[in-house]
């Protein structure tokens, strides 16, 4: 009974808690990749080392996150990027920034995921410059929203907790069933 | 803190973790008798949930591990209990990776079994104070050993020892304190009201 109470207390104390897991969020804001590294449910990953990689894994630049876990990286070409962060204590996280997020005016890089996109003109014409300004404004507006969705994905849901507990009891129930069918050795 | 994600440790560490875990799992499964199965299942579920309780600790947050008390109550059977819970944490919450499951199970399960062996050898039914102190030592000790093994797994994978040790050990201290107090209280209670639980198996 006491044990049952103990279990119940632990389960209740765990209500919608969050995972201790490093996450990195990155998005393009004009020709800059902005993002944050944070522990899902915990604090920001301050002063962690990070790397900006090309899609094929070559390291383009290294950086450190600031006190808010944030970083800003200027990029020179329009291609797929990967951002990897390492908090030093065994947590790593990686995310992607697709070429399609970056402005059309940047020169096309290798490994772009949008080969069907119209070939960029060498110099930004007034038309593309205007598009870039709009795209940048929209990107800045929806950034907090995207960050929120990203964090929401990591929420530990009550249904997940119950599914896990149910599966554990089920697994050991099957064990018990098999063990009970075996003839008992005295 | 104790859950290593995929892509951090190198292949030799992965293999060592998998081999050690397979061995301990084999021994642990032999301790799984039908009579003890419900207890193993309950504590496995407690371990599964305990990782969701977060304590703020400086820049990061840490969570309980509870491997000391699992070892004390379950003995060898603590290993399969921890392995099943870790598998589900990886699948449902993304806590730790699937490929490194062996390493994570080794880092948390081996201290559990060792704490259990020490506790069962030294506790006395008629000495409640000694039992509580022993519980504190096992609870805190298991976390400390997990921390050391975690640091070693990372160092063996080519991380710089000093950085890893600082970060990992610093965040582990509050967990050790909380777990020592919790394990002492829980085992003290069990030793008083249901001592046979700590004797069988």
C-alpha cells in the first residue's frame, strides 16, 4: 500500500514535465541563420559550441552560443545547411535549414535542395530585392511561432507517459505468463 | 544527464556497452521469477517516470535516476527493469538514443545491481538507523557511479576529460543528495513495515 502511494506520488509529481534533451532551432532571416539551442523543458544551452555544416557534412564555420543560447550566422550562398550544437556534457543536437528558406538573391551553392527553382540572376534586380525584403519581414514575424511549435513538439504528453507505463506492465505480464507456464523447478 | 543520445559515443564504446548489457540482462532474467514479476514491473514504471521529474540545477536541469533503490529492492532483476524502461523512454520521449541503449543501460543498470548487492549484504532487520544510512549510501553511490561511468563513456569517445567531468559531475551533485535522502527514507520504511521484501531473491 505504501509502495502504491509512493508510486502514485511520483506519477503525480511528474505531470506535464519536460524532457532533459538538447534541442536546436534554426531558421533563415534574410541571409542570416538565426537560432537558439535549449534544453527541452529546461534552460538555454549557454556558451555551447556549435558548427555550421554543409549538407554533405563539411564544416563551414564554428561558433559559440550566447548567454541566451542564441546564435546568428551569416551565410554567403543559397544551399542546404546543417546546424549542430554540442553542450559538452554528452548532449548533441542537429537541425537543418533548407535552401528554400534563404533569399533568392544569394548565389546558388552546391547541394541545394531546390534544383527546380529559377536560376538566380547575377545581380539583384529591383524585383528580387523587393521580394527579399518581404520574405525577410515575414520570416522575422513567424520566427517566434516556429520556435513555439518546435518547443511544443518536445512536450511530454500525458498519453505518452501512460502508454509507457502500460507497455512496461504488459511486457512484464508476458514475462510472468511465460515463466508461469514453464514447469516449476523446486 | 544520464541519457546519451545517438551519435555521441564511438563504436568501441557502443560494443562494450552492448556486450556488458547483454551479460547483465542474461543474469537479470534468471532472477525474474513469477512471484517477483509485479514488483519488477512497478519499479520499472517508477524508473520510467522518474526521469520526467526535473530539478533545476544551474544552467541545465537534472532528473532523478533512482537506480540505487531499484537495485536494493530488486537485486539482479533491476537490470531488465531498467533496460525496458530505458527502451520506452528512448522511443516515446527521445531520451537517449536507440543505438546507445546498451551503453545507457550499462551506465545505469550496473550501479543499480552493485548497490543492491552491497545493500543486501550489509543491512540488518533490527538496526533501522544502519539500514537508513546504508540506503543513503546506496542511493547516492549508485548515482555517483553512474556519473563516473557516463563520464568514462564520453571520454573513451574522445571528449576532453576535464570539461566532461566538470559539467557532468557538477550537475550530478544535487541528484546525489536528493536520491540519498529519498532512498534512505524509502528503504528505512520498507525495512520497518515489510522487511521480507529486502530479503528474498
